[in-house]
């Protein structure tokens, strides 16, 4: 290109978006400038979410979710975010469902979440209705 800009996507495919997300993710890790690092992290997250949508793994991405992801990235470095999620999951194991947020006597505990029987049953019903 004559303008000196870089063309990131040579094709509009899921694989190209995932490569792009990996490249800007690596750039974020190497960046010494905090603002530039946040920009690259945001681009990586956006590209991954669009790739998921193109693959049909999600039909809709809520703006509130995107806002929360961005806020989490600006508030915590990724390693601190993982620590916070693990701590939250640990606390969830103490009787609170990660989905309905209700105290429940019986939970299925995962690495980052805990789910009660009611929410699990609801999830199974939703999955059964999917084509």
C-alpha cells in the first residue's frame, strides 16, 4: 500500500480473524505503552468474538458484555483478571450459583463457575430446543 499502512486481513475468514487476534495479542504482550497495550488487547478480544459469531458459536453479542469485557481489561492485567476469576469461582463454591447468584445447598463446581440444579436444568432445556 502506498500510504504506509499495514493490511492485516488478507481474507475475510474465521481463520484470518483468529490469526489477527493472535498477532495483536502478541503485540499487546510486547508493548511497553499501557494505552497501546489496551488497544491491542481490545482488538484481540473483538476479533475473537467476531470469529465466534462467524463460526455460528454465538448468534448475538450483547453490548453490555462487550462493555464489561473492556472494563475488565482496563482494570486488570490479564494475569490479575484470571486470578480474580479463580477467586470468584472459589467463593462461588461456597454455596452461590454463578448464574442465578442464589445461595444453593447443592452446586456443580467447575474451574471458574458453579451452577445449581435449577440453572443446569434450564440450560439443558435451552440446549434441547436448539437445532
